[in-house]
């Protein structure tokens, strides 16, 4: 049987459960994943400042061929995106600005420094998302930024965040789809703090300053990302989950949940329904923490599938903004993008191909036996045959065939970068 025939056979099986497979594939095509540019260069950026990656995050490994400038990063993204079905977005950080010969401080960044990115995205019909970069900088050297006791340092980062939101607005205007501008800061303490309230008060005031500046939310959506701890900030994180959930709710901005930013048995999949009851939109950084916030490439594991089910079952595909956040420097970086992004899409497809209405009904009837039977049996339904067909009709390689293209690109392009 060829791919189409296998698809027809699989489709029949799903249709027995009332699942309209064609409709599912149509719907899936409209789902945009925000692909993070920073997997392509291990979160280095192009500022040319010799700053080490800081902020309590780390990319480990030294696989050859990382992008050394924006043109290379865009070429690598082009390669990766050509192997991923659907039209997506690319997520940038302020350190990916192109300022030419001029050294532009982060608080002075302007839309024009991202004109090449916009032009590139426009030609390809891609959206762009944005992040101020509040780490890897001399003004973040002691691990404090927006909550710093020193007002000059806080003000610098406040200006950077305001500048970033304007860049986000520019992206949204130019590309005809809103940009998500997400603020994450590393602020915290290695050891037991003697004042927990002070830093949080300063962060709250700094955020108030940042969001006082009106930016059209037709073009730019603001988000804040919480965290539980970072390397060197094990005892206290200023921007904790409670802090940002409350801040976002009160100020009508988005909460961004990163799947690596909670205690190991605390699952983002379980948080989505609660968030969605109180906010119109919620944002995600889908990552894979292995023992800590290690940012491994996402695999098709139970939690990824559970997150996808929550989005699909709650009919929230247009309310959950799905962004990726992993950076593995020990494997081919293009492969990392392709593996992770394809997995995210595959997880959504898998969730859409479940008898969700029936499962919900069984729960309400208290029929937990049948609920478990169906959930388990669906795990071996022929998802792969539907997925392969989806890849084929979207002109992307089927199954592991895409690796051949990555290997060729590695040989022709990546291996020549020194
Ligand atoms: C860090 C946060 C943050 C970063 C990126 C680079 O723990 O997850 O989102 O990973 O902004
Ligand atoms: Zn994140």
C-alpha cells in the first residue's frame, strides 16, 4: 500500500468514531507554532560583545556548524522550515538585531534593526514574535535586572523592554499578524533571601512603567514568563509563578508558561484549563526539562501529548499561543528544530484524532473503565499513516526522509563554517 492507501485505511478506522479526518487536517494546517530562532546558535546572538550566555540558563555541547550571523541563521531556519508541514512563526530575541558596524545598546534598539528579519518573514508569509534579551549583558552580571536595587540598572532594562514592545508592534503591523512580546528575567538569589518582598515590589513597579507605554494590541501582545529557579538562583526567583499569574491577570496581559519552569511533577498540561477560565489567551514555551530546566529538544512524550490534548479538547487552538523553547548544542541544530516542531504538530494531530467528546461523556457518566480502555486503545491507532499523508500533501518529507536533507545541508553548508 502506498501512503495514500494507508491513509484511506487509517481514516476509516478513525471515522468509525465519528472523527472527520479531512477536517482535522484542514484545521491543523492553520495552527502556527512559534519556532524559536535561538536553537540555531545556542542563544549566542550577534551583538559581537563576547558576552557569555548568562541568566542561569545553559546550552551544552559543541556540535559543529552553528550560525554565526543573521544571514546564516535565516538560511538554517529556511532549511528547517522546509521540512516542517504548515506555515509558522519565528521567535526572535533582541540579541538577533542587525545593527551593522554601529554598536547599538539594547535600550536603543529600533524597528529598523530588524528590517532584514521582517523582509525575510514577509517574503515567506511567516509571522514574528519577540523577546527583550535581559541576560548575557554587563548590566545583568549579578543576576538582577528589573528588580535590581540600583535604579539606573532597572531603568536601563525598562527602556529595553519598552523598545522591544515597539519592535513587536512593528512586526505585527508589517506582517499582518500580532507579535507576542515576552518578558523573561533571570532575577533571583542563590541563597536564602533576607527580603523577598522588596525585589518583587521593584519588579512590579518596573513592569508598571513598561506597560504604561501604550502599544497597539492589535499588533503586539504582551506576555510575562515565570520560573521556579535557575542555575545560581536556586533559593529565590523574583518572577515566580504566583507573581506573574497575578500580575498578568490584573493588567490584562498574557501569562507565559514554560514547561521547564515548574517543580518536576508539576505539569503545564494540568494548568491550561485553569488559566483558560480566567484569561482569553495564554502563551507557552514548550520545552523538555530533564532533571532540571535543561531545555532538551521536545520529544513525543506523554506530557507533550497531554498538553496538546488540553489545547484541542478545550477548543483553544486560537487561545493558546504555542512557542518552543529548547536549545541543544550537542546535535545538529537544524535537526533539533525539525524534530521538536514536527513533534509539536504531531502531538496536536494525535489529540485531534481522539474521540474527545465520547471520552468526556464517559467521565461524566462515571464510566472510568471504558474511559481508560478507549484512551489506551487509541494509543495504537494508526496515527502515523495520517501523519505521513499530512506531510506528503504539505510537500514535506515523509517519516525520517527529512534527515537526508539535513545531512546534505550539513555537508554542503554547516561543515564549512569554522
Ligand atoms: C529561560 C526562559 C527563557 C529563555 C529564552 C532564551 O529559562 O525559558 O524563555 O529560554 O528566552
Ligand atoms: Zn522559556
